[in-house]
C-alpha cells in the first residue's frame, strides 16, 4: 500500500477492515513498514482473563496510557520478556 503511494490514513483503514485490526495497530504496522522493518509473523490472538489486585490494574492502565498503547500490549510484552528470561535460566 505504501509503495502504491496510498495515504497513511487510507491504508490504516484498509488494514483495519481487512485484518480486523484496530486503527492504532494498523498505524503501527504501517510505521514499521515505512521504516523498513521485517514483517511480523501473523498469529491469531486469543482472549484470556486475568485477575490481579486493583492497584496493579490501575498501574497497568496508567503505564499503557502514558505510552499510548493498550493494556493488552503491555501484558504481551511483559509476558514475552518473562518467558525469554525463563528459558535462558531454566
């Protein structure tokens, strides 16, 4: 889409509709593509439910808001980082 000189807004809407992404996520993918980053492997997401202390949930939401990402993205990054460290240290 970017090679065809379609505008970012139009491309984001098209990606959002085609792949069921949020517009924010579509913009992120477009920014990665514009920067020449290698494509991310597509994988289906599943919904899980977590229970945590209210104060931790407030901190999670505040952290996500301050960085302009979703709480799901913060949790995904944290779990992925935890699993990488866990694999290294057994």
